[in-house]
């Protein structure tokens, strides 16, 4: 995300504030938007089912973290507690997986346990957030939320309500679309002949 784009407007609101403070505030707002608004949606590498193996690790891009698993093929999300209630011997049942449960950071458990090995069985669709050391939010993901990011940066710098910003981030979920890009519309530039 090109944070310099926001500096003129932020410097009018907060004169004599160093650019580094603007940069930090914008990055905090972007991480919060990703965490709450689930706007950075990507497909990860396909998972291969291994016969007899129920636990799998998801591999997000470097310096990012998975905020939420949005989709895992046609598998239905559940919890380990629900699996125990549904079938006390769920760990020993084999077949074609039809449910998954997040079991930790970047880990899932599938049920029933795969009865056969299958390559590229499912493609995980996840919502990501950059870590503190991580990459900036790409412009394709940031530009639909410019005004919201500006409000978040202002709130972070003490010129607005942080709870109100978080509430607006929840509203951004309805604008995020499936696909590797988000927003209500894509900017398209047409050239002449």
C-alpha cells in the first residue's frame, strides 16, 4: 500500500506529525481491516490427502497469518468439540473427508480420516493479514478502502474513535468478494487504438 498517498490529508488533520507516525498508523489500520474485515482473500496451494492422516498444515505467504479459513473445497467447517459430540470414535473413521476443524494456527483436522491418498484434493481459500514484520497491504486490496484506512489512521493518531473504526471494518466484510481481488469494482483503464 502506498502510504504516501495519504500524507497530505493526514498532515492537514495532524500538523507537525512525522511521516513515520502516519506510516505506522496506516499500517495498524490496514492490519485491523484485514483481521476484522477479512478483505485480503487468497487461494493457498492445494492440499493433498494422505491415507490415514487427519491433520494438515496450511502454508500462508511469508510474513502473513491466516485470519480465517473461508472455504476448503466442499468441506463443511466444524469444531473438534462438535466432532466429539457427533461421533466419539471420529479419529478412527475413514472415508472421504466432508468436514474440517481448525485446530491451531495454520492447522486443520479433517473427518472422516482420508481412506486413500489424493493429490490436490482441495484448495484452501483464506483471509490473510500481514504480520508486523510482514508486507504492506497490496494496492489492489487497499484502494477500495481508502476512506476507511484514513479513518483508521486518524483514530490511531488520536483523532477519531477506534471502536467506530472497528465497527466499520466489520461492514467491509460485505464488500469483500471472492476471488483474489476485493472491492466493489475493479479499476479498468482503456487505451486508444
